[in-house]
């Protein structure tokens, strides 16, 4: 008697986000959908912050239309999305009414499974969205962002799983965005969750492949009882992406575990994306090999290239080593947040500032907010001296409550703003697009009627004339690494936009 | 108490052979040697058939000089080589006296560990070389070529391990040249060997990474008691190569196993080869991703590109699918040989012939020899009707004895031939070079005094003027895939050289 391991296919979202800077057009995914739909996956991840952003910033695609198209093309599949809790798909905290509206509209347009995480693992920041998902009757998945630090023990992660379970989550996901989850902790963490939360607690494991060890971690997680694991079809796998789906199937042969995936379908999906991928070569991740230094530095590869680009803009690229050494210090100062959007950008940029201008002489508004609790609670205490500096910089006090509790209802105002934009169709979906990406949304609404642009068909031409005037990023970074900062230097505030050169 | 897992580093031989068509010059390996020597490896693989061939065919390097240089640069390391049993580093069977001479000279020039295999897993073909190694006092490693077929059971492989142990081998290697070794059989095979041959039997595991599952297989092999595993530094890993050394170290952290490798040294080795590798881009393997189809087709990727190139020469590249379907049939007809040099070339070429000219209408001399037992015994019975055809083609009878028993002493004649070649220095080493690669050796001797050519420094120029007039292979295939055939069609013999276009 073998136990069936279920699989979430990532190719349609995180696969091309991690490998091809999220640039794949719907047109290039549609032909694979019939095979994806019939292959036997537990769910198909196909939507998230970066794909939404890329749709309106580069591809002139309506992300809601993309979702409805997936719904049509994958009638037998659970569609899955990644949601940044109270941040939704944007970079700020939204008021609960907006969060609820977003979840409702996503469910209405076809979403089935909501994987909800918070960059700081602050459960208060995922509660509203998880409760909203439960009200729609869809699958609410609570997420633990896996990271390592002196404070991140199996025990603490299991505590968090228990809190998520108490919120009524249908499943728990261990999300290892930086490929830091080694085999033994994978085993211990899954075992720990099953023991504490009950054997019938459905545990999902999401790992990236960057460090070359996580296929083994999946095996160990499965041995410990994991129910569903995430993989990406081989032609969109490895490097900063994920472990290959077909290899998972083969790995389990002869063991006490099996998948119900159809190898013939997988081969067709693989061949499809193998044929499409070269057209996005320009956007391909520069480094597709294995990188284990991250175990010691704690700095994901994408974050390094981002900081490198910031330094280059300042003509200080020779100081990268100092910045890399500064990151763990900044992280400790900030209470050891996991490094994932947006905390990775906030910590990385502050490390750059510290090296270029002296430690905490300049501070981004976001870093001050992080220090003052406006992103939520961190696992460790934050440095009181730097909190004091943050108070001076930001001219506001530290908070300990749930950040969104400070926000006033904003839906009506967002609707009014969106309605004033040329090309906005006044739908709730358009209001949400405006809410999450205000600058980009305006340009997108104005050009939407020209229809989708496929950057893969003719990459050179497409880059020369980016949709909506957006700046192409040279294929080096996922689009969600662009971020606007308010920087306060000596009490004077500056608006700084950080994006790859 | 954790158990120490020892590691063999492959970068200096199989790593660049699998990824860069064996083209790396000694000059580009030397700077890494101090770190390799101090990193804590059990052994450093640095010599074998393809590197020897590439030295004299492309790099104008004396392979014996390369060995002596490694000996000097790696004073604290065990040097390891791969030896094709009775074939030595060539493609034919050599008489025992030549085999013994080769082993003696290799030991004398600095070799410590001899990994000895036979393409058919016929133990009679490795006996002479293993006994010769034992007489030198060096490490004699008996090798099982891992493959899959209805006849290849764990039981049969363990039987072979027992036979190797009885020959007095110092260790047993499981050699998975095509990345077919899944985790469960890895566990079962290592357990089986330990159980049958004794827990103190030193078991080595060599796997390639092609199918994406073998890092897990290494973990399972270790759990089953494997003592030494093979990996390659990350900047020369993955794809048709091997699992990354650094990832092995990280994978084991927190488990009951550990390596004694120095991560600081590994980082330096990685950085060195990361900087060197781009200079060999022209020779880089075309496909660096994961390929799982081989589990079903049994056809290694390199073999496919080889057959593709043969078909292209015949203007019949559209018939590749038929050839791929023919390979398993030919393999069954021949008694299920593992597909490894030279059996992979022999089976592949016959499959091409069968498709182009009708089944066994034409037969290579090598395939006839395989059918008639001149390469040794296969695990399964060979098709009697095709044996009969082979008798007619080759005009000789089938044999059941050890092939080398038919050979007469040949050393004196080889010495006479070599001595007649301009530039030959009359050393035993030169005689051996002539013995193994007669055509290429003559050209090499004539140009040797011009010194090494580094194809990496200036790849374009180097290809335009190949050393010794050798035909550059465009970087698509390891050099050891070139092979000369005697082809008999309707009783008339033709000389056919198959090499990548």
C-alpha cells in the first residue's frame, strides 16, 4: 500500500517568475493548459503579485482576464494564488474592507486556493484574508515563511502552524522562498506540525532549487508525512526556480509513495515550455546553477543582484562585499525578519544606505516603518537605539498593535480615484488594480484596448517600446523587486524609486 | 556521534568531460589544485580515457605529463582514474601484458586509486587489471555499471559485487553513468552489498545528475551505509554532469552524517572554475537541464546526440524517432548490455543501421563481435538468429571464453611500431599512448614539442587550427564517442569512422 503524494504545478506562476522575470504571456501558457488540466495535479498555481504586476506593467494584459482565461482552460483543476496577506499583491497594508473585497473578487473570478503569507510571519497580518477566504468557501492555506536565524527554531515554526490552524486554515504551507530548507529540518518541521496540529492537518511544502539540496528536502518532508509538494515542469525548473515535476515522479518510484501524475501529459507540458522558453531568453535569470553560499549569508540571489544594481547607480559597485556583510547586521537589528518581498528589499536597501552613508545616517521610510512595527511584529527584539533613530526620521511613534487597525475604510476613495482614470471600466476589479499599483494602473487602463503584448514573440521590439512607458528591467529581476521609498535624511524626506537598471 | 561520509571530487575529470567535452587544459586546472588538495577529499578523480584522448587529440598535452603534474600539485591527495578493464583507455581488448604494463606505469607516475569497470559487467574483463593494481599496492576498486532492464535485479548486482570482492578489491563502486539510479534501488543496492559482502566493505557511489533524482539517491545510499560518494564542484555540476559538492555538504547538516570538507576551500574551487568555464562555452553541453525520459527509453542523452549526428550525415535526421525506438530492441537482442562506452556506441550505431538499411542487413564489425562474445558475456541470452547473421558477417565463430585469452603477447610489436613514429621518445608511456590511440598518437608525437594548446583561451582560433589536424567536434560530444567500425555489407568489409559532425 503506497501513500499518494499530491503535487502543485508552479510553471504558470512561480516557475516563469523565478526563471523568466515573470514575462510569460498568457498566449504562451494557453496551449499547455489542456495537458496541465488532465495531468493529475492537486492544484495549479497561476496568479500572484508579480504576475499581476507584470501583466499591467509589461504585457498589457488584464490580470483578471488572465484569471478568467485560466478558469476556462483548466476546468478540472484547482487554481491557486499567492497572496501577501494584508499587503494583498501590493507593497503597503490595505484596510480590511479592501482585503475582503479582493478575496471575494478573486474567488468570483475563479480562484480556488489562497496561499496567504506575511513577510514577517506575523499571524495578525494574514487573519483578515484567511477569514475572507473561508467565507467564500474556498481553500484557505496558512503559510509559514521558512528562514534561518538563531531565533528560528522548529518549535517556533510549529507554534506558528498551530496559530494558523486555530484560525481555521484548511492547510498549512511551509514556504521556502530562498532554498534554505535542508533535509533534516524539512523532516523535523513536517513531523512537528503533524504531531502538534494533528495527523490530518494537510501540509504543503514549497521549496526553491537554488541551493541544490531541496529535492532531498522534499523526499524527507514526504517521509515525515507531507501531503502536497510544489514542483515545476522540468523545462521551467532549477536554478532560482523549483525542482522538476517529472523528477519528483521518478524519485518516488519503488518507495512507499506515489503520485497520480500522468507521465505522458507531463512530457507534453515539458515539450511545450521547452519550445516557448528560448523566446524569453532576454529575460532569463543570469545564474541557473547551484548557489550554496546563501546558507551562510542568508541573502537570496535575487536580492544580491538588486543591491548590486543600486550600488551601480551610485557608482559604488565595488562596495558590494561590505553591503553583503552588512545585511545580516541589519536583519538582526530589525529582529530577524525572513527575507522575502517586501522585507528583503527593505533590509537590502538599508544595508546599501548604511554602507554608503554611514550606519543609519539615512533611513528609508520603509525601514523606519519596519523598526517601528508598521509592518507587524518580528520574531526577535528590534534594536532600541535604531528604533529611536527611526522615530526621529519618520516623526512617528512605534506601535505594537496590528498595523491595519490604524487604517480607515478606503474603498470609496479608491473607487473615486480609479473612476477618474481614462480607460477605467469602473468594475471592482479595476478599482483593485488601481489600489495595488496606482501609477502602473493608470497607464495600463489607457492602453488596455490595444490588447496583450507578447514580449516573447519579438523581445527586442517589445523592449524598445515597453507597454505603458514602463522601464524594461533587462530581464535580471522579477518585476516585484521594484519599490518606492520615502527616504529621510537629516529630517528631510525624499522620494526614491529603486528598480533594476 | 555522526558518521563521516567521504567524497571523491570529479571536477578535474568527469566534471569537465560531461559538461565541456573534456576540453579543459591542465593550465586551467592547476590554479585550483592547492585548494583541492587541502579541501579534505577522499580522492581526486583526474585521469581517464576521454581526458587521455583529448590531451593528445586536441590539447597537444602529454597525458602522462598531466598525471605527473597532478601528482606534484596534489601531494596530499589520492589521485583516482577510471579504467575500462581489459580495454584500458582504448576501444579494443588488450593482451594481459599490455594491461599489466599500463597499470604499472600509471602507478609509477602517481596514480593511487584505479576504478576498473567493464561495459558488459563481465568480471573476467576486469580481473587482470585489478590484480595488476593489487600487485602495485595501490587501491583496486571494482565497479558495477548500473543499468536497468528486466534482468538487472538488485540480487544480480549484489552477486557481481561479491565476485569483485572475491577478486580482492579494496572497494566496490556503483557507477551510474546515465543517472538511472533512483533513491530506492540506491538504498537497496548499497544495503544488499553491505549485507552480502560485509559491513566493512567500502562502497562508493558515482551518479550523474541528468534525471534530477540522484541527489536523493546519494542521500539514500548514505543512509544505507555508503562510505564514499562522488560529486563535482558546483560551477562544474548538474545537467549531464554530477551533483554539486557544496550541496552535498549542506544536505547532510543536522543529519547523522557529515563530511570533513572545508567550505572555504570549496568556495575558492567553485570560484576558480566559475571564472574558467565561460572560456569553454563553445564546447559546453547543449542541454544543461533535467531529462527524465531516459528512465523509459534507456538511452543516455549523449548517445542520442551521437545517433542524431550519424543520421544527419546520412541525410536522414527525420528518422531519429524510429532509431530511438530501435535501440531497446537492439539492446535486448544483444542480451541487455549496459549502455556505456563502448557498448552505447555499438548498440546505437547498429540501431541506426537497422533503421536505414533494414534490420541487421548491415552490421558493424563491433556489433558482430558483441553478438559473438568478443566483448565478453552479457547478462541475458543473445538472439540466436542474429548470432547466426553475425557469424556470416564477421566470418568467425562465437566464443564463450574470456576474450583476451585469444590474444597473443603484443608489447614488443607495439614498441616496435611506436619507435618508428617521428617524435616518439621510446618510453613505455609513449608505447602505451600508441597502443591506445594509434592514429592520434602518431600526430601527437610529431607535434608534442610545440607544447600544450589551451582551447579555452582562444576557442575560435583553436578550432580553426586543431592540433595534429584532428577534427573539432563542435563541442557537442565527449571525445570518447568517436569510434572506428569495420562494416560488413553483403560480405564486403568497409572501414567506417563515426564521430560527431
